[in-house]
C-alpha cells in the first residue's frame, strides 16, 4: 500500500506556517529559552523548504545545505543554551524585558 | 678688526645674559651686584670704544678719497636677485657714530653702575644695555639696508625692554608697549622704502646705490629712475625716521619713554637711538638732495616738531619730561638741517646733542638719585649747595643747549639756523620757527635750571639732597668737557675768517665727500647776514634766559602769568591734546573694533559655528538614543523591518 504523494504546496505552506510561528514566538515571548526554541523552529521550517525544492528540482544541493544547517543548528543551540545558563547565573533571570544591558 | 666693535658688546650681552638667566634668576639665588655686572658691561663697551678710535685713526691715515674699511663676515641672505652679505663698513660718517655710541655709551654704562646700585636685578639691566649697544653699532656699521634694519629693530626691542624695565609698574610697562607699537608704524614705512629701493636699484648696498647715481647717463638721475620715485623712497624712509627719531606725528612715544631708568633715557632716548633717523637721511643724502618733495617734508616736519615740542616743554613739571620734549625738539632741528640740505649740520648737531643731552639726562638722574626718586622740579630748588658737582656740570649743559658761545650747542644750532634761512631749500618761515624754538629752548632750560638748582629748597627732600658718588659724577664731568668744547670740531668759516681767513671746519672736511658740506645758498646771502642772524639767535637765547630768571626767581610772578594765560597754559600742559586726539581717533576706535571682532565675530560666528557642530552631534545622538532600548526583541523587529524593506526594494523598487 502506498500513500498518495504529498503535493509540494502543502509542504511549503506547512513550513511557512512553522516559520511564522517561530517568528511570532521570537518577537513576543519573553523567555530566552522559548526564544531559542522559536529560532530552532524557523531553522527547521527553512530546512523543510530546502528539501521540498530539492526534490522538485531534482538537485541534491538543497539537501546538502540541510545537513549543514542541522549541524550548525546543533552547535548553535549548544552555544545558545550555554549563554542562557551564563546569563541566568549572572542576572538570576531569563526574562528579556529585564535584560537590557545594551541600553545602559 | 671691524667686527670687534659690535663683538664686544655682544659678548658682554651673552656673558651677562646667560649668567643672569641661568644662575641669578633661579629662585633663591643671590643676584649679582651692579659693580660686577656693570663693570663687565662697561669693559665690553670700553673695548669697542678703543677699537672704534683705532679704526678712526686708521681712516685718518688713509688718503681722503678712499677712507673706507670693509669687512664681509658671511653671506646672510641669498634669494634670486637678492644678495645680502653680512658686511660691515666703516666710512667717515659711521666712524663718528661708532665713536659717539661707544664713547658716550661707555660713560653711561659707568654712570649706571652708581645709578643702578640699589636696583634688584642689575644683571638684567646691563644685559639689555649691552644688547642695545650691539644693535646700535650694527645699525651704523651695516653696509646695506637690511643690516641697518636689523640694528634698527634691535635698538627698538632694547628700547622696549628698557622702558618697561620696571615692568611691575603698569604705567611703565604700557609706556614700553606704546614705544614699540608706534615704532612699528614707522617701520612699515621703512620696509616699504627698502622694497622700493630694491625694485628701483636692484641692490640694497649703500655704495652700490650711490654708484647708480654717479654712473647715471644724464649725470643726475640713474637710468629709468624718476624724481617721483626718489621722493617716494625718501618719504617712505622718512616715515621710519618719524617713528624712531620721534617726529610729528609719531613722537608721542618718546616723552612716555621716560618711564625707563634715567641712564636709558640718556643713552637710548637722547644720545643714540633716536638719532638713527638722522643717520639714515645723512647716509642717503645723495638720494634726498634729488628728492625735493621729500626734502620739503623733512624740513617742514622737523621745524614744526622742533617748535611744537619746545612749547610743550615750557610747562612740564617732570624734570625728565622737560628733557624728553627738548630732545624731540632738538631732533626736529636735525631734520630741519637735513631737509634744507645741511646734512653736515645735522650730523654735527647729532654729535653735540649727544654730548649735552646725555649730560643733562645724567645730571637729571643725579638729581633724581639725590632727591630719592623725586622728579617734580617744583619740589626741588636750591640744590646748588647740596649737589655742587651736579650743579656745575648741569650749568655747562644748560649753556650748551641754550646756544651760548663758545659752548657746543651754539655752533651746531647756529649752523642749522643759518642754513634754514640761507639755503636754496630754506625759507624765512623755517628760520623763524627755528629761531623761536631757540628762544623757547633757552627759556625752558633756564626754567628747569633755576627751579632745580637756584633759590631756596622748597621741600624737605630738597633740603636733604645728597651729592652722587664719583662713579656718577666722573662720567658727568667728561660729558661736560665734551659739551663745552665739542663745538670746535665744526667752526663755521665765517668765524674762522675773523681769526685767520682759513676754513678750519674740521667736521665738514672730514665728512666730505660721503656727506657733502656744500649747500646751495640763496643768491645775495652775505657774511654780514650770517653775523646778524648769529647775533640775533644769541640775543634770543639771552632773552629767554633772562625772562626765565625773572619769572622763576619769584614763583608768584610765574603763577600770575599762568593765571593770565590760563587757556594757553592749559593747552600746553595737555601737550596740545595730541595724546587725547590719538586716543579718540585711533586707539579707541581700534579697541572698539577689536571688541566687536571679539564679541561679534569671534564669539558669535567662529565659536558659534564650532560649538554648534558639537551641539548638533550631541542632539542627534540624543535623538537616536531612543532606538537603543536594550531589548533583544526590539532589535529583532528592527532587523525584520530592515529585511522587509530590502526585499521590498529588491522585488518592487528595481522593476
């Protein structure tokens, strides 16, 4: 039994939805951890778009990029989490409304 | 050998100056006394006097036509066509000046040892004095105009330094500044004249300029030179002389210059520096005698200055101010002589004036010293018995300046008066002004003399005045002898004829041909006229003396006369309101304009622009600060907006 093939626009719409959910989260949430997760969401939305187009255009370049992005994203979230922990240790908070060091 | 003459004072300046600057002026260091520093400075000048006399003797041994000694030290300025070597040249004219400068200078240095004995920084004083002598000697020994100008500025600087020597007194410091600034105005004229000479003759060397005249194709003017150019040169240089030699309208600094120590007044402001204008005119006599306009101006300004300064001197109460106005007046005489073509007479009066005016200034210094810094002659009186030596030398100086024979002033002044009458360029008006000045000179000098030395002491200080030490009276006696006999170097033929019918005017023969003694006389002038005028001027001097004697023996008479002519007296005591006029017309508008530039332009425009730039950036910075919230999300929104705008532009904008 084989599933009917998924139409590309469905996938693209889905990834766009994810991307905007991530963007929304990035802009409105105040918790740094959530913001990091939102960034991951956006990254993965982009990944999905890459794969879709790669399949459509029969080119492997897009999928190659995805592998790179996954690797870099892993490193990035490690660094990001490290920064969040360091911030928490110094300021005892991860609320971005209270972290306005650049202003002062 | 020539370079030794200025070298001695230069060395004295360096030794005294470095000693003072490096050692004595350190905090807590002991200042050297006037004996050591003054002795050193005097020795330096004595050295140059000895060399000057040797040079003079050497010149005398040479044949008449070639009496010049020249020494090139190094090439000073060399730019394009302009070549100015540092050349010293002593001819018959400058040798007289070097001897007067170093001789009188030496006496004044010795005198200063006594005069400055109570001063706090004699080291500094003698440093300046030596520097002055160096500059003055360079002025008269320079072979070209730039060297003369170097000396000219050097003496101006020293004059400024020495007038303001007691600079803690505000009035004295500003008198120094006044002298410097007024001289600067004259120097502008000098500089322009020098430029014009260079463009006209392509040289600045005196001998070469003169050669241009003697090599001229027409026999009168050098090729391509007009009378107008010569007059312009003469007038421009005379503007410089007006400043340095204190002639109308630039004489105002000299009376104020009396703020300096008295030996300075004697050396700089009577005997040497102020006569450098006459030296310049006499040096360029070949040029002035072909520039009729310039000559008329020189004679006119000289006569008017002589007259006006004499009127002011009549009412002055400060002993040094009287002498200062007298100096201005006598300098006017010298220019009058040069203006009517009697360059020898002008130089003659420079020399005799150097003797008797230095004598009178130093005598006045001795009086001031004895009276404990009192300068008001109304507070003196009866000093004859308290200061017998000063009295005697002052007597000689008084007779000399009043123009009584056989003292030196008689010969030189009479020659000037005669020429101002008889010369082709002279006139009765010039003579009348000169003769009236002579009467007034005798009058104010007698007034000074009677008020100071005769009668009864009018104050406690006058009663207890003391005679000055020998170190001061010694030089006075030398100058007194010179004032008494100095006139015999220029006995006019009209007198010598009576005794032996032989022209024994040594000075005129000596100066020929550098300064020609021949003056074109009006047709119809006779010896009888010369005798008559001579008798008239002696008579005038005697009248001046006796009127003064009558008036100032009894001060009540003088007082009643003063009341009667209160208006005239007022004008004279206020010096014809010239200082007030200059203040209102030049000084105050200049100050106001400067204030406008300061407050209106500098503060508003310049500062406003610069400060405005600063304020603008501070304001934009403040405005932009609002964007800097520190919140990460705001930044993210900004980035997003930026991205949207860029993408929007790329997609729609470029289409």
